[in-house]
C-alpha cells in the first residue's frame, strides 16, 4: 500500500517533467488502491474511549517506584482524548504550556505553531490531579519514571 502511494504521488510529477505529454496520460489515473480510497476506521467510539479511560484509571491506583506512572498514564491518555493532539505533540508539551483550560504555543504536524488548543473539561480534571501529585521541578508535562527527562513519542 505504501509503495503504491509513493508511485501514485511520483507519477504525475514524472509526467510533468517528461518533454511532451505522455501519450496515455499518467499511468496511475483511475486506479483505485487495494483498500479503496477511504479508510473504514473513523476513530474510537465514545464507549471505547470510556472503556480505555476506565482501564487506565484502574491502573492509576497501582503505586509504582518513582513517578506515579499510573496517574501519569491516565493524564496522558486524557490529554490525548481531550485535546485531539497527536502523541508526539502531547509528550513534547511543557508544564507551563498548560494553563488549566488549554495548551498554549503547541507545535503541531509540519512545524505549525497553534496559539492554543482547548482541553475537554474531564481531561482538565485528570491533568490537574496529575500536576498536584507531582513532587518535581521538571519542565516537561509528562516525564519518564525517573522524572529526569520528558517522555519520547
């Protein structure tokens, strides 16, 4: 599938670079992908989100050495679901980018800076609990078990 997508992207470019038009046009015109043009999966349903949050919340009660990973993971998942950001965007957030209602100055896909990203009310409650529990001065919003560095995507 990935190879086909690359070829489909490359063919129009190659066709435009060839001196004179190709006699039969671009070879990928009108060819459907093996899986169709649209993905069938549209994301998690609300019930699936609630089940996932419930499972993570259950694990949040399990103490662990160092950073309370259960509470951190619950806050991380809540931030993902409550903001719509990608994993790489959320784990790169600093503590000072969270205002209590939104994330500010968020670098998104393609290096685009968004002034603010609103966070759902339920996710804000979990994030606030996470920040209250933290006993460190790390600038990262989500850090590793040892608390020495930010999580990596």
